[in-house]
C-alpha cells in the first residue's frame, strides 16, 4: 500500500495515461467532475476500473465530495487501491463502503491515510479533508478494529464514524478498542455502533470512561446490540451522567430491561447538554415510565424524548391495569417542563389517569410541538380527553396516531376547532370515522399535510370533497382504498379531476395520492 501511495504521488505530476478506453474515460471524468458517486452491484466495476478511479481521485482539481461503494464487485486489494488514492485527495469529505470484501488490505489502507503524521502506520501521509467514514458489512475483524481505533486516536479531521454489521468481532475486543479511542480523540462528534458484538463489562467500562472524559462527542447511537442492565447502568451512571458534551443519544432495538431504563432516566434527568434521547424497541413498565416523568420534570434542555416501541405486554384494555402509565410524564409537561418539543410515547398506556393528565398537558403546555402516540389503544374516554386537549391546544403542529385503536369521530370534532395542527397521521380509519374526519378537514384552516389509511370507496369520496374545499392542505396521502367495485373507481376519477383543477389554477399544491 505504501508503495502504491508513493507511486500515486509521483503520478500527480506525470502525464496522464493515454491508453484508456472510451468507457474508462467516461468513468474518469465522472470521478473528477461529479460531487457524489454511488457505485452499486449494478455497476460492477472491476480491476481496471479501480485503477481509473484511483487515478481520478488523485487529481488535484477533483470536485468529488462523497464516494459510496456498495457491493460493487471490487476485491479487497482493489478497494485498498481506491482508498489509498484518498491519501492525496483534497475534495472527498464523506466515504461510505458497504462490502463484505472490505477486509484486511482495505482497512490497512484506510488506517494509512487517517493515522496522524508520525504514527508508525502512517508513512507521513495524512488525508486532511475526510470528515465522515461509514463502514457497513465489512470484514475487518478485531485486529482491523484495533488498528482503526489506534489511527483515530490522534486524527484531527474526521467528525463522523458509523460502524454497522461489522464481521468477525467475536469477543468484543475490537469494540472495546474503539470505545477506548473515544477517550483521547478530540475531533469525533458523531459515533454509531450497529449490530456489533459489544457485550461485556470491559467494553461498558471503557465506553463509560471515554464519555466521562470526552469533550467533543455530541451524538452516540447504539443500534441492534443487546445490552444488559449492568452494561447500561455503567454506561449511564458513570459515563453519560458525567459527560458535558453529548447532545443526542439513541439506543435502538437493544432489548434493554426495565431496570436499565430507570438508570437511563435518572442519568438524563439533570444532564446539562442532552437535547435528544431515543430509546426504541424496549419493554417498559410503570417504574421506568414514572422515572421518565421525573426526567421531563427536572431536565432543562431536553427537546426530544422518544420511547417508541416500549411494548406494553400487560395492556389488557383495562384502564386500571395499565402497566406503563404515562401520568407522571403528562403532569410534568403540564406543570414543570418548558423545553420539550417532541414526545413519542408509542406503545405506552395512555388511559385512565394518563388520559386526564394528557388533556391537561395539551391544554396548558406551551412548548410541545410534536406528539406521537402510535400503537396506543385509546379507549373512548381517553380519545375524548385527547380531543379536548387538542381543541384547546395552541402549539402542537404534528399528531401521529398509527397502528392503534382510536376514536376518530371524537378527534374530528377537535380538528374543526384547532388552529395550530399542521400534520396529521392516522390509520385504521373505518368508513364512518373517515367521513367525520373528512368533514373536519374540509373546514380546518391549519392542516398542511394529512395521511389517512382506511376508508374504502365511501371514504375516498368524502375525502375528495374535503380536499376540494380545504384552503390550506398542500399534500396528502390517502391509502388502502380497497373497494373498487360498484362504481368504486368514481372516487378515484374525481380525485384526479380535483388534482388537475388545482394544478390548472396554479395554487402551488403538492398533492400525493
């Protein structure tokens, strides 16, 4: 690799090759003149093409900003050849590779160009323009991960690292090396682990130490990695709690136990900088949800709290048996919180006292802009509470009600009164409720986007009339109109006529059906 890099440096001042085929000339010009290149399996670039791409990358007048290599048929050494050319490239800022052939030679080439000058692996060559590296499905192994981590320790230009589905990280040693790297790196702002082997106290302790001392990392995501209570407790109580730079944390599909969720809520409660927290795909009971209520009450900077997928396995439809009652969260919104803008409680019980608290929160809170209640089974009484709160709300701009059980007739009454809601997502709407919602949309003066799923022919026809007379709607999605017999296509023809009329009248509407 070092020999090749030196050859490329000498080639910069040399005369260009004259024996390229017309196809290779086109490829060369694309690499030099485009700002983004996306090679996929359909392109199937090969050995000769890798020479052409590497040669073009070395041109000082290149404009390329983003290079994506996605299963495009290159071998490990051919990938290494292209990566090596980035050593002298001065334009590429984002590099993404998704390829199982990315292995030892490729990772060594990458290490060579990002290691600080003077490092044993560097040979005094350092790319200073690369800002983002995204590796997906690569076979770097523990040794490659350790080399990569070592190179990143002193790197002063790369700000974003995303590592997904990396193979052969068998015992967590590679992940531990990457976690330790964050302790000394002073440039990385965004870091993502996805579907990697991280389980172990040593890795959690290393990551906790890194977060405790790191002053630049702003975003940390862990996706699809099962995390134990001990791992999460160490990470949050010793790392996140002491960190003063993090602004966004995401733990997605990590099967986090309820006890660990409590630790997360406590660590975030008084965090001075965290603005966004995403905890998705986990089970939470009353204790965890109540603790997140305290988080909303105490935190003074948190703007987004997403608990999507906290499946309530004990929700039997009885208001008295809600296992994940959100009462404390809504009460905090009503009385204390002045910063939260987006709350996602998908899968969390919102009946009984929660429903009453939700009504008061929507009525009294002046900052919440987005409320997501997907996969929530609202009783009729709870739907009434939601509608009452929405009717009096003066701030909410987005409401999402997907894949749950809702009383849309009650909600329709609130839509006729509300003057702030701009985006509405609703599905599972039957024909009668669809008609009620359509009548509300017809007279509503704030909605810009509506997505409705359900209905049938009758629902489609009522929706056509609503669209025709509404004065603010700019975009809509109407799905699952499955009834097409007995004149069922009439509604569709009328819908096309309405859309055409809008376009002819130049009302600048973007209509999607």
